[in-house]
């Protein structure tokens, strides 16, 4: 088997995550989908690392993880405080971007 | 370095605008006096410019030049030729009258709020317009000109949209809606023109590498800067379009009636007598100088459009029921004459066009301001609401008649000289166009006299029976304008002496000479 | 001496300025200021006239250069005055008759509250008219030309509260403007042809230009003359102009302003001499107008309108004579001067009648007035005799010469023109006799007006009768004075030139024929109006009479074609401007508005919706990248 | 795992593992998206992440694989679960689409994008796999450490700062300082009077002899159940029991029994109508 299949898998997972972001209304689930996308990218980085025979790809994946962690922390905090004020975790409860 | 006279002329009203705007709400009258004083001081500076200008000297005088945006070759370059000098003088001259005429136009309706300062805003905006117009006349850097050509729209937009006639027939709300419509229409038309011009300005830069009018014109003249024919034509069209909107030339004219109809009379004068002149002035200065070949290429089309403007504007003026709209269409007709004179490419035509700009400014100011006084007394712009005014207010009627006679170019008043020069200048090169344009003078008589007859003569209508005659302030506005109209009609030499050399240079820019008469009869 | 010329104009101009700007405090003395300044101008005129008489025949042209008016490259317009025999004649006529009419107006306008302004306008008119005849170039002449138009406008519409007066004033100005258009085109043509429009160079080089150009210039000048002198086809304003006060009708619309067209043609004689086609048109216009005016004059019951028709007709004579070239120039001017006397006298007489009759103008309400106003009757009667060409009086000499000159034109044209002039003389005799009989003879026919006031005809005050008497004297003797020893001919000849022409019939025959026509005209009028009582209400009359009452349908034509047509044109243009020109722009705006309204729905504010767009965009970018690599 | 596992060609074992676990990962991802309840989504995602951890290990990223399990699946996903519990069940959980066309556009874009990505990968000539054997020669963790503390040291420091910032940010966001005095009972009741709704306290649920439970809507006097009486959370979950019909059933049973006991022919049972039906 050629390791390139890992890349296909990563692409597939990324797409599923992206579609999820667009379809789901629950902000938490949307967040999970974003995590899924990030993980798909990480997989790709790891596979690239293997492809090139150096560890830089893994380093990037590592950084991605750290950033993802930071993002999740802040994002979930935002969701919680939003929920406190709006009593909803829906991303389209208010069409906030409309004048 | 000598005293930057031109900068001072433009900066003074700008500073005045800021100072006027800063006057506290309660000191309304102080703001008015401040604006008036600033405009008078500017007039003094403009007169100094006129005196210091030597008609026999270099083309651009009193020049100032400083680096501004070095990366793009944009310079702060000012300079005036004879045409600019008289137009600056016109602008500076009309401002005190505009301010005086609009003395009470922007008083707040209720004096409750401490923070609401419409009066200050009104006069500050007027002064801001003056500053920008003056610098547009002075700029010899295309980019510098463009900036102020466009920036002018901002204060004008607020002047049109923010201040209208009192006591509107259809109620304040309808008036406000129509005002916004007019203001937006004004802005959109001019913005579209300006944006097209911006493209042409950038295009010019890519071709020429800098924005200096003098440098480009010289490079064009001695052949170091070659433009492909199509390039030159496109650039010309880009510039001309913007100026034609501003001027306004048929069929780009429809913003003017709306704008003049909805704004107060002083602002209407500001639009047609001052701001629009930048358009026609720029045709002379930029279109002809930068793109002489393309100008000649476009001349037939432009002349036909100008001719349509003349006849069409006059015919529409005849059909109007609204006094201000009538004056607006009359102005369109007159702008047709100005453009006709510019593009006839004869000395008489161009001198006439330049004089026309000045005279039209003064005559329209006289007519429009008196019309404004009339409208403010009755609270209606409709011609049908008046009748027999001369019986109750003879001085008002008399000044109105003189303004009207100036509009129809009665000999002895200033506009006649310029109109005749334009007609002669056109006729020598394009007889057919000259003859058709002459019909304009008949139509001018028609709309003016019909207006006068319907409003001023006949039995006194009950609604006007108690109308007061002109007050001292209003007389102070009208009398000097009328005196000027008569003086310049009888003795236009001071202006022509300044204008002639500049026209001669413009003629040589486009490589045109006047047609020779068939018989050499002159001594 | 030539420095006095400007003073000729300055005096009435000063009067106009003082009276119009001076305000109410001059109300009491305004009329005297006006009269004084007008007379001052007359005195200057006389001084200059004496000076001219003292000079050699060749040296009678005085030029005063005041200043350069419009200096533009290749275009030089100066304020320069030229006083020669031709202008001198006019100056004397204008200031002389003008001063008399000022004096008359003092009485006539005594009770008018806006009297001061009336005199201001009169002075303005004098200044403009003097400028017209004294100008040394066509552009300056044009200033005077429009200036008299303005004064005429102001004076016709003097009683502005009457809508009819305001309308008549506007009409006069507009019709005149059409003529002015001709003058301005003529000036432009001169400028392109000669490079100048000063009298000297243009007239002396006229023969150098091609005949086509000269014909064009001549026709344009004729258009101008038609407008100002109420010649067919621009005559329609003169009848309505009678809405103005009667002294105005006398001064402007009889004696002076309306003759400006004749002055223009005679002044431009050099051009017309070189353009025979233009001359022919001039004579045709003159002949048509002299008949037209005469026919209209026969049908009018309004005394002033009848006289207006007569004015038109008499100016037709002058234009006809002017169109004959050097044969006729002198007689055109001579008739102009004598006409100035007798027609002004007639109008003043009519004014005096109206003054005594509560401003009644309908001649059918007059009758038998000779007993009530003898001075008016006598002066009017002398004017009447002069105009019909009673032997020995002014009109006899001048009109007879014109008829002779018309025959002297030669060929078929001469016969036709001469016959027209003769027929015109007969009709003139008819309608003037009609006026005379209806006004002063027969039974009294006046009735109380709607307020029940019966008019009490009375003689006018001295201030009014004296000018009438002076004018009557002029009507009687001027013609004879001019003709004896061909004084007038010798006076004017250096300017206009003169040639005798070759008349197919002798002068005596022409005079005889004229006399016969005169008798026929008077006779018919007597039979119709002297022998039978005049009905107080006009009978229906024949088709021609009815048409003549309506100015031979000219107004109806104008109304239907020009007024209605114009109204439709402007109205449809207003519509076009609103819907089409504005509509295109507004439509574009609305299109963009609608489009953005649609597009706006895409911006629904839902973050997810935007995310789809972003994602779609990303997909497109990937696709584009792949495509680029594939290519 | 031996270094050769991470070599150019993979062993059959790894292929088998890829296909099995890959399927699991995709199914996990799909259920993350399509599970109705957020908890289920979170669990599915955790599953996918564990599979990915295995794949990291299989690709020679030993450190990342462990970190993935410990930090991601262990810590982050638990955080998610906490928040899910904190927020509770909301209407957002419904999979019903509210924006017109959104779902179809999203699916279209998703499929299109996926196809393009896959095509792109297929298009790229990814034949040469160096394998991580060489790089991991001194141990994977050591290799990573060498890189992190030399080449990527700045990035590393900055991510550290980022993490601290994020932690503080989260605290700031979620911490609620009482900036104003809590409203008193009196103020709250006055507020209710002003707003003009629910003047009395909400009615209690399940006030009913036999069904005294919070998931049962109390009946209004006309016999209709009032949803207001049930807790919002239960309402949102759709876990509300309607017992309005049960009373009638009980009554009928009672009648049946008494009838049997008394041996009487039943009278026509009383037909209770609900108010809405009566009004029809």
C-alpha cells in the first residue's frame, strides 16, 4: 500500500469536517468539526514528514495542536459566555452580520 | 522665497471654514460675521492676485512648487494664467454675496438645543467649497487638481442635502426626501464622472510618468512625449466626461435642475456660478492643453452636444413651472454656450467662453438670489403662485428684471459681450452651428420674459399683496452685482486684457489659428 | 465739436439713471427732469447741426472715439460715434419729437402714480435710440437696437397690472428678438467677410466681397429691419403695442423706433447696392407691408390700432423706397422725417381724444368731436391732410417722390411696385378719412361706461396741445421746406448717394395718378362714413374685413403654429427630459438597485451562509490552481 | 514498531490496519457531523482522534501519537464534554435546516472541494517516500526536541505565549464579575408587573394525583396541558409526557370495573372534549 492513501483519508476527513461546519448550527458541534479539520491537516503533515524523511512536518503538526488547544480554550469560553447572554448555542440565532 | 500668495488665497477660506465651524452654538451671528469677513479677506487676496498678475508675462505666474508624494511624482504645484485669475476673482467676488444672501437661510428652526449648530455648518461648508474651488483653479498638477475637484463634492453634498427652502409647499418631510434625492443624484453623477477621470489620471501617469501640467504639455509640444492616437483619445474622453458632468453638458445635465431646485438660492448660485465653472475651466486647461489632437478629433461631437444643450436647455426652461428649475435649465443653455466657445477653437470663442464663465456667474447670481428673496417671501417656488409682484415690491421686480435681462444677454449688460464673442467665434469656423445657436437668444428672451410676466406683472394676487420690498441686506447683495453687470457690459476691457494672452497660448497649444476673413477690410 | 456727440446720449441716459434709481423723492419733479434732459439733448443736437451746416459738404462726418469696448484677438469693437448727415437727421427728429412728446406726457401722465418711472423709461429710450443712430459700428448699433427694444418693452408694458399690456410687451420683445437674431447673424457674417463690422471699412469694401455673401448679409439686415419696423412677416407686434400709453405710441411706435429698420437699410446702402437680390426682397417686403398695413388700418375700430396699421403701411413705403437703392434712399428718409411729424401729431391727437373721452379707444363711440376739442381737431386734421398726401403738405412731397421712384425702378418690377404704391395711397386716403369722419364728424355716439359715467369731451391742457400744434406745423411745412430746391436731397446725398433712375412715365403723370387715387379713396370713405350714420356696433363685414380686423389672420397663424406648436414642443421635451434622459440614468440606477437588492439577500447575516461562500471560493481557487497547472 | 514500518512501501499489516481503522475514522467523522446530540458527536470525534493517533504512530510520529491521545483525546475532548454539559441541550441540536438552500450548497461545495482535493493529490506525483527511519535514528522525541529548541525555538516560545494568553482570555471571557447590585425580589416582581407577563409564578408541573413528576405538564382548568409548567430543558429535549388523555382512560377503566361489579349495562360514557375540539 502506498502511504499516499493517508493523504486521501486526510482530504476526506477535512472535507467532512468542512461540510459539518456549514451544516451544523450548534456552535459546539461546529467547533468539533473544526477540530476534525485540524486533525486531518495534522495527519497530512505527519504523512508529509514521512514522505520527506525529516521531522519538520511533525513539528508543524505539533504546533498546530498547540494552537488548536489554545483556540479550543478561547472558543469554548466564547461559547459559554455567549450562551450566558443569549441562552443559545446556535450560530445563527441572530443574524449578527446583517445591518 | 516670496509670500505664497496663491496658497494663502486658498488656505484663508479653509481656515475660516474651520474657525466658523468651531463657533459655539449660541454665537450664531458671530459665525455669520466671521464667514463674511473671511470671504471679504479672500476677495482682497484675489484682487491682489489679479493686480500682481502680469498679462504680458509668463504663462503661469505666482507659481509655487513643493514635492508632495515623491514616489508618484505628485507635486504641490500652483500657478495661474489669465483664465484662472479671472475665475478666482469671480469666485472670491461671489462669496460675500452668497454669504450675505444666505444670512438667515440656515438659522435653526427651534433654538432649544445647545449643540445643534446648522448655521455654523452652513457657512463653514460654503467657505470650504470656496477654498476647494480656488485651489482647483490654481492647481497645475493634475493629481492635485483631481483631489480638490472631487473633494468639492463633500461639502456640496451636505449643502444640497442639508439646507433647503423654508416653508415648503408639500411639508418638511417631502422636502427633506426630495432634498436627499437631489443631493444623492448630484453626488452620484459627479462621482461617476470623477471616477472615470481618476482612471484617466492614472492612465496619464502611466503614459507620462508625472502629473505636472506644464511638463506634460511641454513634452507633448516638443514631441518628447508621444501618445498613441487611441490612448490620447481615451484619456481625453476620461477627462472630458468628468468635466462634462460638472459643467453640465447634455445629456449629463439632469442632476443640475434637481440640485438647484432643492437647495437654497445661495447654494444654487454656489453650484451653478462657482462649482460648475471648474468643469468648463478644466476643459480649457486640461483637455485642450494635454490632449490637443484628441480635442480636435472630438470637437464636432462636442459642438453638437453643446448646441443641443443650448436649444434644449432653453426649450425646457420655457416649459418649467418652478422658478429655480427654470433658472437651472437656463444655466444648462448657457453652459452650452461656454462649451461651444471653448471648442470652437477661435480666439473670440475662447475669450468669449472665459468671459461667459464670469458673466454667467454674476448674472445667474443676481437672478437666482433675487428669485431666492422672492421665494422666501411667499414660500413657494411655483411660478403660478405669483403675479403682480411689481405693484407691491417694485424694487424687487426691477432687480429681478435686470437679472433676467442679463440672462437673456441684453446688450449693455455683461453677458451680451461674452455671448456675442462665443457666437462670432463659433460662426467664423462653423457657420451653421453659429446660426442655430443664435436661436438660443430668442428662446432666452422667451423664458425670461414669460417668467417675468407671470410672476411680476398682471393683477396682484392676494397671496403676494402684502409682500415686502427688498430689505437693506438684500439690496446690498443685489446692487453691487447689478453695477458689475452694467460695468462689465460697458467696459469689459480689464477682463479681456487678462484673458487674451492665456487664450492665445491655448490656441497655440491646439495648433489652431483664427480663420481669415474673406476680404481684408480692417486697417 | 465732436466731443459733444457723447453728450447727446449722456443727457437722456443720465436722466434715465437718475429717475429710475432716484426713488420716490423724485416723484414730484421727475417729469420735468426727464423733459429737461431730453431738451438738453435736443439743444446739443441743434448746436451740432449748426456746426455741420457750417462745414463743407465733404467734411460733415464727425467721429468721436470714446474707448475700446471689446478687444479680443482679431475682434475689435469700439465705442465710437459717427455723426454725419444721416445720423444728424435722426438726432434732430428723435430729440425734437422726443422733447415735444416729453412735454405732452407731462400733461397726459399727470395722474399716473408711476409717472417718474415713465419719464425714466422715455429717457432711456432716447438714449438707446440716439446710440442706435450714432453708433459707428454694427455691434454698437446692436446695443442701441436692443436698447430701444428694451425701452419699448418697458413702455408697452408700462401698465403692467393689465395682463394684455404685459403680454403685448412680451410679444413685442420676442418678435423683435427674432429680428435681432438677423442683425447678429448679419454682424457675424460681416466679421467673417470683412474681419470687422465698423461702418467705414465694411461699407467702403462692400464691393470686394462676393455677391452671395452680400446678399446673405442684406437679407439678415432686412430680417432685423422687419422685426424693428414691423414689416411683414414680423409685423404682428405693432398692433398689440398700442397697449402702451399713447405718447409712447407716438414717439416709439410711430415716429422713431419703428423707423430704425429704414435707417439700418439706408445706412447699409453700400451692401444692398451690391446685392440686387436682397434689394428686390426689400422692395417686395415694403410693398407687401404697405398694402397689408393699409388694409388692416381700414378695418380697425380702435383709433390707435387704425393708426398703427397706418404706421406699418407708411414704413412699408419707406422700406420700399430704401429697397430701390440710390433712387429711393433720400426719399425714404424724407418720408421718414415727415411721417415722424404727422404720425406723431396724429397719435398725440388720438391721445388727446382719449384723454377727453375717459380713455375710450373705440371710434364707434366717438363722433362729432370737432365741436368739443377744436385744437385737437385742427391739428389732427392737418396731420390727416399730410398723411393722405394733400397737395402742398408734407406727405404729398415725400410720398409722391417714393411713388415716382418706384416707377423709376424700371421694368416690370417698377410697374408692379409703382402700382402697389399708388393703390396704397388710395387706401391710405380711405382709412384716414374714415378715422377722421368717425372721430370728429357725424353725430355723437358715446355712451356711459359701466360705472354710469358719461364722458365729457373737453379740450386737453396747453401742455398737451402745444406739442400737437408744433407737430402740426411740421406736418404742414416740413415737406415743402425739404423739397424746395431739393434741400434734403443735397443734404443727404453725400452719405446715401442719389441717382434719378429712368422713370417710364413722367413725374407729372405720377402726381396726377396719385391725386386721382387720393380722391377715389376719400370719396369712397365719405360715401360710406360721411353720408350715413356710423353704427355703434361694428357690422359683421365681409370676409376681408373680418380677416383685416384680425390683422389678416397673422396672429392666428402665429398662435396655431408657433405658440401651440412651441407649447407642445416644450411640454414634450419636459416629458422627454424627465422620462428619457433622466429615465436612462434613473433606470440604470434602479437596475443596479434591483440587482443589489437581490444580491443583498445573499448577505443574510448568517455566519454559516458566509462560510459556504468562503468554502465555495476556496474550492474555486483549488480548481483554478489545478487548471493552471494542467494547462 | 520497527523503522521499516515507516519505510517506502508499507507492510500488509499496516495496509490492513489502514483500511480497517480508516473506515472507522471516516465513520467517526461522519457521525460527528450527523449525530443529533452534541455528546454523541463528541464521542464520535474522540473515536476518530484515537484512530488518527494510531495512524501517527504508524507513520513514525511516536511523540505526536501519544500527545494526540493524551492531550487531544484526553484533555481537549473532555473540555468539549464539559461545555456540552454546561450549555445543555438547545434547539440548535436539531438537524433541521433553517437557512434556505444552505444544506444543498454546503454539500455541493463539500463534495466539489473533496473531489478537487482528491484529484489534486492524485495528480501530484507522490511516489518517493523517504520514510522517517533516518530522521528517527536518534529517537523521535529527541529529534523533535532538537528541532524545537533550535530551528523552531522562536515559534515555540511564541506558542507558549499564545497558550498563556489563551488561558487568561478564557478566564476573562467566562469569569463574570458582578458589576451591579443583584436585583432584589421586589425589583424582579416589579419588573414582571411592568413587562406584563407571568405575573404569578409559573405553574408547577405534574400537579396531578397519580403522575406527580416534573416531566408531566400540569393541566389547565379546561383540561389542556400547559407546556409552561415543564422545565425548559425537558421541553427542548422533547421529553414531556402528556397525560391529559390518561385521566380519561382511568375514568373509563373505573367505570368498566364498577359496571362489572354492579352488572349494569353501561351508560354511554361521558364524552369529555378538549376545549379546542369543542370550539371547532
